[in-house]
C-alpha cells in the first residue's frame, strides 16, 4: 500500500503545482489585458478632447486647462498619466483622481470638463456623481452597464474582444456638447434615457 501512495503523491503534487502555475498565468494575462484596455481608453479620452466641442462657459478663461476627473482603481493612474500635461485644442490636460467617498470630489466635479467613471464604482455612486454634474457642460464617460441610459454621455463596452463606445445624443445635447461627425461614425448612437 505504501508504494501506491508514494506514486500518487509523485503524480498528484506536480499536477497541482502545474495547475496553480497555469492559474497564475491566466490571472496575469487577464490583468495585463485590463491594463492594456485602460491604455486604449486613456487614448480615447485624449482624442475626445479634440473631437468634441464645449461651449465657452465650460471654461472660466482662455488658458484654463481641460480638467479630467477619474474615478477608479489605483492601477488606472499609470495609463491616464500618459495624457496628463498633453496639449489639446490649445489647452493643457490636467488629470485628477478621486473617489466618490472623498470629501472634496464635489469641488473637483465643479471644475471639470470631463469625468471618467470606471466599472469599479458602485451604481449608487455613479448616479450620485451624475447628479452632482447635473446639466453642466461636462462630458461623462463610464464603463458600467447602462451608463448612457442612466444619464451618462459616453459608455465604453467590449464586444467580441474589441473596445467600442456608445454616445447618448440627447444627454450630450442636454450638456451642450457637440460631437464631430468623425466621432459619431465610430460610435453606437443611443437616443434618450
């Protein structure tokens, strides 16, 4: 009986180790894909600043930066930092990070032109953020399901392993934002809430 137990242990332990290593590799691949996804989303946000027109009242003065508030996990920062300080339509992009639980996030929203809300934000918090934005000329971008139907303007989604976005035209009009025809051709258009 002893030799059989020894053989099982010799086969079982290496098999468990292999499965564990494959599991770690899969987690690393998914994490890497998520990080690459945020690199692409940050690039989209940068391009949105070029393809969307804000009304004059969205900025206090000519030299005011594009203030972008990002609600999300810590690991997203690295990718949004890649657009921080870049120039778009004559304005410097300024990225700020916040949390819906932070006491100062409402002030950040009051000074922003773009708000990015990650899928890691709870639905109640998403609705609260959108409520604080109101109808001011602020582009709201989110990842949570039905974001554009809940009052957001642009919603990112993945279909067949490709990143897409939808634009809620009625919400954009309520916020006095004008989208270029080039941008509209790339989007799935949603009308109404």
